[in-house]
C-alpha cells in the first residue's frame, strides 16, 4: 500500500538488502541494522533487495514491528549490475517523492548488500537529493558496529556547479541561477561556497546582458570579476578588457538622446546569433530587423540631423515632402519612420547605404517573407533558413560602414561562443522551419 494513503510517517528509510552480506560483528549485519534502526524508529521502509534475500527482508520488517503496508520490497534484479540497482533505487526515490516524502525526509542505509548495490544506491540517492546516508562498520571483529553518517553536500555541490556551468554554456541562465539559489552552503568548504555564490551571480549577470540590460550586467560583473578570473572552474566566463570597454559604451548609450554607438548594433547582431543557437528563428529575426532599423536611424541622425521618431519635414528634399507629410500621425502630429521608409529617405538624400538597401535583392526578399510571419503581420512561423539569410543580408549592409564588423562582433560576443564556428555549424544543419 502506498504511504500516501495514510498519515505519512516523519521519515522513510531505504535499505539495501543483499544475499549473504559479511557481518560487521558476530551477530550479523541484519542484527546490527536492527539495533540501529530501532533507535531511529523509521515509520516506513523501502527494501532494495535481491530475489534470494527474502528472509533478511522479513527479519527487518518483523524486527522493527512494522505492518506489511509500511514496508515496500523492491527487487533489484542482478546485485552485480550497477545499472539495474541504480535504476531501481532511483525509481523508488521518485515514488517516495510522489507520495510526499521529500529528499530531506529520506535516509539511505547502504550497509547490507553487495558493494555494487551500495554504490548504485548512493549514486541514486545523491542524484535525487537525499542528504542522509548511513553506514555501519566494525573496526574490529570484537567491537560493536559504529554508525557513519554522511551528508554529501560537497558531492552535490560539485554536481550542481558542473550542471550550472553546462547550463550557462547553453544560454540557460535563469535555470542555472535558480538551481544555484537553492544550493545551501552548509557543510561546504569556503572555496566551494564562494564558487557557487559567484557562479549564481554570473548566471544572473549574463541573463541581464542577454536581455539588453547591459548596465545591470556591468554592475553585477564588477562585483565578481576578480573571483571569476582567479577560479579555474569559472575563468572561461571572464571578459577581456576590450569587451568591457564596448559594453560600457552600450551602457552609456541609454543616457544619450539618439546618439547610439556601433556597439549597440553589434550587440543586437550577436543577440540574434544566440537566438539562432537556440533554434529560435522568430526571435532572431526580431533582433535583426531592429538592428537594420537602428542602423538607418543612426545614419539619418548622425549625418543629416533627422530623427526617425519625429522627422522635421523641412529637412526632407522639397519634391519628396508631400509623400513624407502623408506619414504624419493624427494622434501626436509627428512623422515617424519605420525600417523601409528610413532607408527610402537615406536613398533620397543620396546616401550610398540607402541605395545599397534598395538594390539588395536579399533584403527585399527576406523583408517581404517576414511580413507573413506570426511575429510580424502573418501567421507563419519563421525558418532557420530565412533567419540565416536575413543575418547575412543585414551583415553585408552594416559592413559598408563598419569594415571590421566580424572582428568587433567577436569582441562583443559571450566569451565561450565563436560566431564563425556557430554559423558554419548552423549552415550545415539548418532544415527549414525551426530546424
């Protein structure tokens, strides 16, 4: 019977029970276990047992005076198969979790059984988050058995750090930060506790950068920069001086009135590359569209003093003023230009990039296709192929003025990512819609 059907005991003990375990003292391992378990007074038992350990399982149940419904016996198959025992143990831990036994309320006794059974059960317990590991041993045949209680916080912490590093590499910053926020510092060495704290802050910082909160990123990173550089486990996430300098320019751009640096365009391009890594072409297209639009805004303001959010009609050549006057909004009487009309105006003003935009078949084709997408004006999902084509087209346009675009993109990308390698891999593997 499931323990969830009645009032749940305070704790559950999971015990490995093998065929003929060696005894820690003359009375045998089962008797030693019984003496210890009587002190601990378990309310529910799960026995991970081999098929021919039925008698020992029965002795444990009866010796503790438990009702049959308060004991569950799980046969583990071969006691010498690490995979079999691990899978059986993990399934039992998960069953207990579903029935209301959180990992903190579970104790694993891994004294009895084969060495393989003990190893597999401990691995399953650690991976499930069980923090109470008990083992009986006898230092001498004539001495009473002693209980060794292990709390594997250090092992769990090492596992969490490795997983968090992998999540950060995969751009899953929030997942890494949330997981690390649940990791306590109890029982950990000072370096490991510091590493977890730093890594959690690092994950939050990159989440800020990835969502265009560059000033917040810089503030977080400044607090942990030294720790990141000095820790060999985290040094791959350290930023070069040139990267920090570029990010500072983006951070300052938020305080300017339309005078945006090239670094903001480059950051948008890199953000689009990261969305492609995640196979999110719709989101990549949004970033690329904004990069192309911002490029025109920068050119119009920097070279002609024209703001695309409020065009002064007198700055438009006379023969074209009527057409642009038609863009004036009724609600606030301003003339606002989107991507296409911004490049139209650049072309009218004789700017070579306006002409290049008009003559770019790739840009015209991709922009036309984008209008039919669900995150634009249509209903279709984007494809990786369309996003890759738009990326190349926007990149060609930007390189007309930013000659060293690829080099600067590399400087401003996350330190563990190589844009060229990523794009080569994506070019080989893209397969139509979302693939």
